[in-house]
C-alpha cells in the first residue's frame, strides 16, 4: 500500500509559479498511475492532471493546459506538478492520488483512485 504526502503549496500572486511535490512511500511506486486533483470551497473535487506509470503519457484539464506540467521521478518516488501563470481560479486544495495501473493508462475520476494524500493549499491572489 502506498502513502502519499504533498508539499509545495502556498500563497502566490496572479501570474506567479509554484511546484507541488507528491512523495510516495511503499513498494513498487512504478506500478502506480498518479493523478492531481483540486477542490475549491463549495465545489466538487476536480481532475487536474494525470501521468502514467512510466511518465510517458500525461493529460490535463483543459483550463490548465499550457500552464501546468506533471512529471515523475520514479527513482525518487515523487511526482511533481509545475504550475506557471497561476490565476485566482486555480485557488484550491491540491491532492495527489495513486492507483495500481496497467502501462500507459490514465484515470480521470477521483473514484478510480484508492490512495490519497492529505492535500496542500494553493492560494493565488489578484
């Protein structure tokens, strides 16, 4: 079973950048597909980005394409979410999630991920 810990959130001005990290503990990290999700107050948790086991396949929420980049370093058991050109509407708690996956597979629904981190707050001020 994998445990996930997010870090890197904070307060940033509109147009700024942050890099979130999701560090995993437990065996066989390279058998897990990883997703980033976010949840703003009063809203449902939404998909942001996903990456396949090897890192060769990625996908993004349309509104973050070109601004966010998901990557992973399996040697460090860590997945990253680089965020640039941040907007006020990106403000949310960001979560990483993991699921045992077949190669090249991505998942977009929170219900497909059994393992979750505790979340990290990202606040973008105007």
